[in-house]
């Protein structure tokens, strides 16, 4: 009799359990996180996922999630540096009306690859770590981001000319050499900005070299820079290749000051330079010297999560910050469709974040009132360059 009663109770409980599971699933909002999950930069992608996105998502869900639901991200591989498979994947996302926004993407090359498709399907994209100069222009010469592409990093068009002038004025440099990756849109577009800025500031370019990101032996480029003897070197590469090149420069006696863009904030730059990236000047969306509680609390949280020395790099910080901005945008949208989210991005004015106060004046690059110049310190820490 006891066994029969137990069986009956268990049978009665099954619909309740399955009902709870179904309700739980309905209470979650699943969003695509498109990033680098294969290929030569996979470690970069996993670090952003584990150290930046997931801690930021924890904050979002603790604060009520998005649209009253707990948020889950599922991985979509951008396959960087390849683009055809990623473009096909993005088109599938475009056709799915249940996808209100795409978050992640990252590399400028991957972001540029989907630009035309965003205009066709009207799917808003927040690409937090795309930091390359944007190539598309409208008929009146303004940057063209179509209907719905938004970026979060400081961008070279606005910052590199200011940084190069500051380097000249503060350090008195008169000559420069440039290196860049000639197979990466991030690097080639930024190279053009820096080259113009150098010439506009009356700085002589004494050498100019390009190489592919996959190269590992830079003997000829190093020899060329040694011969040219520049006052400083402007680098435009992904963080890993930049660190490898800098290490070989230092090991072979080239000690000129190095200046770069957001590359300085990548953990791989410090790691691949074997610590010889110390002293490199660049810009970032944050520095460890910022006393604001939001910044210091994040650094403390990152230490607790990772157990690592130093401080979080700029890229994991970008995603920790940007996922919270995404939640703000989506929760502020008047309608829960793609058009509503696009308009909500455009309504972001003077919003406080780890990276400072942000505004989207138009579709495209976020606006911050003042660039943050940084200099790489011990353990790859991003100190304010004063």
C-alpha cells in the first residue's frame, strides 16, 4: 500500500515539475553572443567570455535581467580572421525574428563584413571591441553605419591625432616609424589615420613596414627600424602580433618609445612581449588610476574571479561594461522589437559607465567627452599617462 501511495504521489508531481521547467525556460531571454571561438585567436575569445561577459551578465541578472527575464547568452563563432562563414551565420540571425539584437562581434574586420547585411535586415549590432577606423562614408563624407550598427571603443579617427600631437608636444619627438598588419582591416584603417596625423604634426616618417598577423619572424623589419633610428614607433596590430614584434625589437636593441591604439590594452600584448611592452603609450576606455567606485569595484571583482596579478585588460573590461549598457538600452526601449532597440541606443545621453560618461549622438561610435591616454605598467596594468 505504501509503495502504491508513493507511486501515485510521484505521478502527481511530474506535471508540476515539467511545468516548473517550462516556466523557468520561458522566464529566460536567450541572446546571441558573436565572438571569436575558433582559430588562432580562440584564447582571446574565451578570456572575454569568462572574465568579462559572464561577470557583467551576473550583474545584469542580479539587477533584474532584461525585460523582467534572466538573460542567457549562446555562443556564435565569428571565425575571425575568416569572414565568409561568419557572414552566412549572421544572415541566419537576421532572418530569425526572435533575435532582437546581436552582441559581441568584436574585430573590426568581422564588423565590417556584416555591415551591408545589417542595412538589409535592420538587425541592431553592438560591437564593443571593434576599434578600427570606419571605412564607409555617406555622400557628404560622414561615417556611414547604416541603420543599426553601434560601437563602444574609443576610435582612432578621434583619438590618434590627439595622442600623436601629445607625444610630440610632451616628449619632443620629431621622427617616427610605423608598423601595421596588412591583412587586418583594424590595422590597415588605423595605419592610414596615424600616418596622416604624423604628417599633419610635422613628424618625419623614417620607416614604414607591413606584415601579416600570422608571421612570427620579423628580422627584416627589426633591421629596417634599427637602421632608421626613429624617435618613436607607431604600431597598429592585434595585441598578440604587436607584442611579438615589440619583443623582437627590444631583444635586438631597438629601444624607441612605442605608441599604439587600443592594442595597448590587450593582455596578449603584455604576454607576447614578455613584459617588454612596459612603457608603451596608447589609449583605452579605462585606467586603473581612476578612483571612481565603479572602476575599483570592478578591478577587485576581477581579482576575485581570476586570482591573477595586475588588473583586467581593456577588452574584458569593455565586455563587462558593455553588457550592462546593453541591458540599459533594451530595458529602456519603448518597444521590444529591433526598431525599438535602435531608437533606445539613440536615446542614450550622458549615461554613466566604467568607461565614463557615454552618449550615442548617432548610429555608430559612442561619444565620450575626453580620451583616456594610458601607459603600460608592471603586470600589464593600464596606468594613466600624465
